[in-house]
């Protein structure tokens, strides 16, 4: 019965020996079944073994001048190109201690001279089959790793598209929000990266957690799908009853994500952040926000980051209930909310990278020249102290 691991062509053997008669003997023995290359010293052996067409197996003499077999093997083992070529020592040194040295260095076998041709052929064949099996497994592992990486990329892509689709459900309810979800996503990432070294935040703001924040940020207003149009799109100020309904978007958003997590049957890090952000991004540092009136560090860090990002974008964007404000005025309003609306350290981080926020806003701008003109007009006509925080609460 044929071996399933047979080579498709003759394997190549490298025989290394400083004695011409030994090279001739081994060549005559092996060349019927194998391609045979010969090297009369260690230097030439390394040139062949580490060249463009390395052998499948090396038969290596130990006692050679200038560079003995042990040193040849050490150099092979030190080079990634030669590390996995099986080496059989073929030598007159037959003491157990000599054999142990060779095996410890990485040789796969040890044949004593004078040789028994049948033994040589059998051991060469066996070690070639072992190499073929090992190479097959390595190739399979490499293929599987590539497939896993490919599938992982596909899952991540599907995950990202799903998140964007879910977030867009809320955005399509208000045709003036444009690229709001994309801008806030990048604001949160920029702010988190800047604050990552801060002693208060370093434990939580690891690179992987920042990536999860980036993924979850678009879901902050998912609950708005449950708010009636007459309230969500009202151009004027909400009355108390309408405001109470508007406030429920935080709970609706959190509950929608909880339901999605239950459907999946497992907890996913970015969904944990999504729940925090959706439910708590309207909380305020001084406890005057909603839905629970949390204050200080009782508010999840993810929600505190989103609070700054969301308000900044609401300020610089036109809404049905307000015109856009210019970047400078938005920055001053957030500065004024330091310690009341917002975490003081997060505001300090925002102020340090405010220009980066502005670049993100420009990169993902909605492209309405009238909005920019209106913003400049407001900047001239209304002093800061008369400008209320424009984010619809």
C-alpha cells in the first residue's frame, strides 16, 4: 500500500564528509532513490544547506578539519533557513557521550561507521517521512491560521457594519444629524487615546478597550428610535412632558442592547461599553443629569467620554431646534461645564486636543455652507454667557 505522505519527486540529501571515499560510498548507496548533493567540508555544507534549494535531509560527519560536524549543526540550528532540516550524524565516534552531544544539539539520529547500508537506507527513509509529516502539519497550521485570520476579519467587518446599521436607525429619524455618529466615534477615540496615560484612566483605557469604545460609540443614541417624531423633530423647546419622554431614549437604548446581548447568549466587551454609553451619556458630573442622577466617578468612564464628544458635536452642528455654533464657542461652553456637566480631567484632556476635534469635525463635515455662515453670525451676535448648552437633553 502506498504511503499517503510520499514525496512528489525524489527528496534531496546532502552528504557531508571530508573523505572522498566516504562521499563516493554514500553517493553510490543513495543516488538510486534520492537526489544526492556532496560537500567535503562544513563551510560548503552550510552554503548548500542555507542556499536557494536546501536539502530535505543531511548526513553529517562529525570529525572534519576546520569546522567539525557539531559546529555545522550549531550554525544550522541558529539560522531559520536550516533549523528544520533533519540532520543524521554519520561518524566513527560511537561513544554514548558523543551520541548524546549530537542529539542534544538537535540531530535526529546517529549512525556509527562502518555503516550498514540497509540501516542507513531505513533510517533515512523514516526521517524523511517524519519530516514530510511535520511539514504537512506546519502547512496545515499555517493554512488554518490564515483562515482563522480571514474569518476573524470577516466577523469584525460584519460586526462593524451591523453596529453602523443599528446606529443609523436612530440617525435616519433626524435627517439633519449627518455624520454625527462617525464624528462622535472618532472624538471618543481621540480623547481616550490622549487620556490613556492619565493615572485616573490608565487602568481602563488600554488599546483593546479604546478599540471597544470606538466600536460602541455609534450606539449612544440608538434609543431615539423609540422617541416619537413629534418630540424628536420638534423645532422648539420641549415642554416638561415631552422632555420626560425624550429622556427615556437612554433606557430604551440600553434595553435594546441588553436584548441583543441576550440573543447572542454571551457578553461581548464592546456591547458592555455600548450599554454604559447609551444609558449614562446624559448623566452630569454634578448629579443633575439623567436617567439616574449619577455623579462623579459613579458615572461610567465610557459615558463621561461620550458626554463631551456628544455635546461638542451637538454644539457645532445644526439641529431642528438650533443653529450651529463655531468651534471656538463650543470649546468655551465645554470649558464652562468643567466640574458641573463634565469630568474636570476629561475636559482638560479635551482642551488639550480641541484642535484635533476640529479636524475630525472638518474631515466628516456635513458639507452645508449655510451652516458655517450661520455659525459665524451667531459668534458675532451672541456673547458666551448668553449661549446655553445646545445639546438636546
